C-alpha cells in the first residue's frame, strides 16, 4: 500500500484521462499485465477501490501511468485529481503477461486491444521490445478520437488500427482487420471488451496460436480475499485478481 | 497503555479486534500488509464438509457505503483445509477460528468434528446465517428451533470454544440468541450480511447471478449496532459485534453497545491495514478517557 503523488492528469479525450503518479522512493517492480487498486476519496457513491491496469512505467522518471476511462462516479472523480494530490494505491497486483517466450526473439507477436483495453499493451509492448522482440499492435476503437496514445504505440512497433466508423485505419472490428488474414503470428495478447476478446480467442484457437487475455471481472479486494471476481475456468472458479488477470485463453470456457 | 485483552469462551484474545470470515481469506493473504499476529483473532473463510464451487459470477455489486456479495461459501472442503491450509496457518500467533457452515445438521457436525481434531484451531464460528446458499445456511439461523438444533448437535462433538454467528434477517434476534445460548454456545457473533438486491436498470436485469445477496459495509452499521445492543440485554455469554466497522470509533461504539470483541469485515478490502489501526485507536481512546481496561467499556452505554 503506497501513497503516490499526482504529477500530471491529462484529459486525452472527453472520456479518458491519463493519470501520472510518482513517489519519493523508487516505485516497486511492476510487470506488464499487473494492476493497481486505487482508493477514491470524496466520492459518496464510490465505496470500493477501483482496479486499474498498469498503462506504463517510466523507470527514469519513476512514473506510473494509469489510463482511465470515465465510466462512473469513481473514475470521474479520478479525472479531477490535480498535480500535487496524493492517492492511495495497492500495487502491484495480479499475475503478468508472458514476456519470456519459448521459441526465440524472431517470433511475430500481436498485441490486440480495444477501447481502454489498449492500456496494458503499451507497457507490455515496451517490455517485449526491450527484451528483443518486435511486437506489433492491432488497436480497435469506435472512432478516430478514441484511439489513445497512438504516438506512444508508434514508437514501439507497427500499429494496425480498426475503427467502427472507419474514420481511422480499416473499418470494422479488430477481428476483421486484413492483417489477421495476411500475416501469421506466433503469439497473441489481448485486452478489451469481453466480446472482442472472445472473438480474438476464437481466431487464436482456430489458427492454433497461443493467446493470453486480460480479464476485468468486478472485484472487491484485488488480492484474493473476497472471492468475488471469479472466472469459470477449466480448473473451476478462479480469482481474476490473483490467478489472473492474465489467462491463457485455452484455460477459459469462452469457446464452449 | 490500557489493558486490551478480553476472553471469549476459553479464548484469551490479546485485544478485541478480530477479522471477519470471508473478508480475510486465511489470514496469510494479508501478511504483506500488516503483522497479522497482532490481531486479537482471525476468523478464516467459511468451511464446509464438502468442496463448494460457490455461485456463478457475477457475485458482487457495489452500493453506496457498502457492497452486496453472493460468493456462496466457495471453499475446498474441511479435509482440504485440514491437510493443505491448516499447516500454513497453524503457527500464526493469534487464535485462528474456523467459520463452519453446512447444508444439514449432519454436515455441520461432521465438519466441526474434522476441525476439532486440529490442535491449533482453538474455536469455531458456526455460520447459521449465510444468505447465499440455497440449502441450509441461513435456513437454520432464522428460527429458534433450527438454530437450537444445529448448536445442540455441534456442541455434543465440539469441546472447544463455540461461537455462533447470527443472521440479521430475523424478526427477533434476541430470542434466537437466547436459544443458541441455552444450547451451550460460548459466544455469539453478529451480524452476518443483510439480505439485499441490486438491479441494472439499463439491462433490466439483476446484477448478482443469484438475484439476491448479502449486504455489508458501513451502510449496515446502524442495524448491527441495534442488534448487538438488543442481544446484550438478552444473553450472558460474550458477544462479538460486527457490521460495517471501518475505524476505531465504530469499534468503540460496538463495544459500548455490549460487544466483548469486534470483527472487521468488508473494510479490510478498502484498507487492508485497518484492523491494526483500529487496535491503536481503541487503545488511544481508552487512555484518553481514563479506562484501565477495555473490559470496562463493554456495554458501558449510558442511556437516559
């Protein structure tokens, strides 16, 4: 449990903000795919912490980035945090994406994100690149304005885009993108709305590609005590907060 | 520094602050956050004779100042607890109490027998008040006859400290408490969750897979305080009060209403270190008010 200081809160879009946090001490090690639980003060309808995935870690600046979609009172309150505010977080929580991949550095890795689900893929892409892989991104959004942090993604690797209205990239959903027909990938990572992740998992299964998905089941604690966030898996009900949030999609019952 | 220790049955708690079943895992989930051995006691996750998968997701709905849950006693059964979990927690230096639940009198008894065989588990909390399982659970806790029967049969096989956890979903909690006391319970803990419901207006569907669930958190505190106070008038055995405690002041209120010890539940999710803060806060309050022992505070509510 740490109190971190807000050093920036950027409104990337009317519905999204990027909260940048730092601490006097070096931040603890955090892995791509892990998440934090944010305590939201001064919101009468927000009782529980808000689980937010780690968007990016800037080691040099000792910064933790959280990309937040403004959905309810809690996240709207978080959009109002100002530089100099302190917020209380539990971190880091959960398991992580696989970044030490059997089969060598030359593999083609595709990171597929939809909406705010692109958030953990930025840090994942950065770590994969630093480890010697060449990650590619496939990002889906409703419209051009909803494609977030595009400049940051472009610095890491090739970015393929779909928008539902066709205002940027190919028109349609991520699973309709031509890259999925024209290229062969060795591994897929995905985070986004569940219907999107199910479609991606199905594509991966049909093409026998290992696939990891980041789940966001509603949770109360974030560290395995409340047993509220369970996902029905091949191994029974598992806590998304401790056994996940990253699951190999073969372990899930999405395709049954 | 006031004397903080209290007795519950044969248990001597180093302070009155315990953690509530279903909110504190097996204790070890919190070891990164605080020194769990500093607590007065830990009540571990509800344990049943057989493995239970619990209810389907979604199991939780947030409410203003609280939450609804419908976990449904997910656990791997009493034998698994004894073989796999007990060795990991048996050396924690605070009383580790097992919350025992069942679907029939026989299953309560068998589960209690298994737990009784574990040397370092000095007590059980009999859960006759879970609102989230179809059979048993709360069904026993909402009638005097049902509550009495299960306590009577478990008492025959369980020689150590027997705490019985009551449901608030009754018309007269005092008479249930008296029925439980008459059958030999050493202590009563209350309240379990309040039966509630949440609806998603946009989808026109219930939020919980089970439609209804158990409400907990600060929103239930006034109900819990009232029931602790009512039970305190009705029984002689010590009461463990709980329901929405989220700071030391809440804990003191429960003790004034008649609790010998208190349990912190849902608020552990928001602040996993809250139980340690409450111990400190109670101590400071006692010093400030000139009490030498927390026992002077039990039921010390001044009325009129």
